């Protein structure tokens, strides 16, 4: 039996382990991909830490990871439209194809979706098998480091394109990598003012490095002060909640203009409380966002990158897979953007 290296959540406790496991084989309508690079996601950190969310959602043993780029090395029976050697990534949510939403072309709302690296073995390995229907060919214009993080970039694009931001004032709470990328997209497509808030100085400096002029450390400055400095008399038109912080979410709601729209991507605790009077009497529109629209968001993000949108500075650290522990230490420190693992 052929084996490969993989990062495995092999035990129900904090940590992750580099092990040798059987190499997967492509079945009908599947492809086998040799992994080149992977990105570490916040979800991977949750699984590493074995927190409450991970304990409720992950069965061990499991190869984790869902952000990747690689090349096809084997085509399973029935696969057409692809060839060995093609550089690809993939949509990480494997959908049922039979529920009402799948049949209506809204695969991102599938009621039975299974996540790569969560519900089935993932991309933190030398090889990965995925359905050919989930593949996304990587354009020659897009570097492999960027291709490895198209998944989280897609989260950012999905949020940023949820509402018309052209000429509008946009508030983003949470300057993690996805929040920063969403801010960059909003600025690129013509928002008037883009403000991003956080309590992490490193992340706010990273946002500034990517061209976001208005960064707010909410431990030192109030959003109302920023609004006044920008001569905003009524509030933000669009809000993107990326932090998962109840305090930040409540700050966002208070800062919204009447009739404004809010996209929610951050994982807020189930017990989060808000002042519903703010939502009701301001007539706010709330939209939950999970993943990417399949495959419309993939088209949009590819064309944004090919049109000159530059997110390369969001990648702050690169490690070989042998140094995965150091990579996760950096992620846990919070003093990073996206962290890349090289499998080549």
C-alpha cells in the first residue's frame, strides 16, 4: 500500500500530528491532486486547539485543511474536461446535488454539504481526492501562493459583493485576513470610505500595508470619532462583521445608517445578545454568509485578481510542512496574516 505524509487530527485532544497514512485513490468522477501549497485557516486553528466548536464538529482521526493549490496526477473514471498536470484548487464544500438548493443552482446553500478537512479528509497532505465537479482551474495569471488562499479570499469576495458598495461608506469589524481582504475588495470596486476595526495592532498595521487608510483600534478610539473625522453624519451604509466578537457586532449595529445592510461571516457565540431595537427601528438588513457562491464567487475573485487587485501582502509567513508546529504557533500568536505551508 502506498503511503503519504499528512497532518492528522488523530486524537481527541489539543494538537495535530505529521503521520504517514494511505494515499487516496481517485474513484468515479474524482481526481487525485498532488498538493503544492496550503493555507492555514482559523478553522484549522480551532481543530488544533480542540475547542468546543471542534469537539462538536470533528470526528477523529481526520486529515485537516481545505485551502490548497496543486496539480492533477490522476483522473478517475468518468472525468472529462481536465488533464493530468492541470493546476487546480477546489470549492471546499462538497454538496449533495439533490436538495432543493442544489437543484436550483444554489450549491452554497446545500443542506447536506460536507466540508473538505472537516467532514472528510482534507488538503494537509501530499495528495487529495476531490470530486471533479468541485475543481477550479487556476489561471496562469495567478501565482500559486495566491491560488492556495482562494478559498478564504472567496469568503471576502462573497461578503464584499453581497451589497452594492459603490460610493458607499463601509465598516468592517475584524481585521483578520478575510476582513482585510474584504476591505481591499470594497476599496477596489469603488466604496467611498472603508473603515476596519480590531483590537490587534499587528492586524491593523497589516490592513494599512494593504492600502486601507482608516484603521481603528477600538481600545483607543471610538467609531463615532472616526465617523466625525470623515464627516459622516448618518452612519455606515454597509457593514461586514468578520470578528466573531459580540462587542464588535454591537458596535457595528450602532454605527449603521438607517436602512443599511450587514453581512455576517464571523462565528459569533450562540449566546450573543444584541439590542434588537437597533435592528428593527433602523430597518437594517442582515445576511448570513457561509463559504462562497458556487461558482459565481470563483469567477468574480479570479477576474478581480486578473484586473489588478493585489492581495499578495496578506501572506505574512511561509513554512515547509516539516515546520508545521512553528506555523501554527504563528497563527495562534495573532501576529500574522495568511500563513502558507509548502508541500513540495
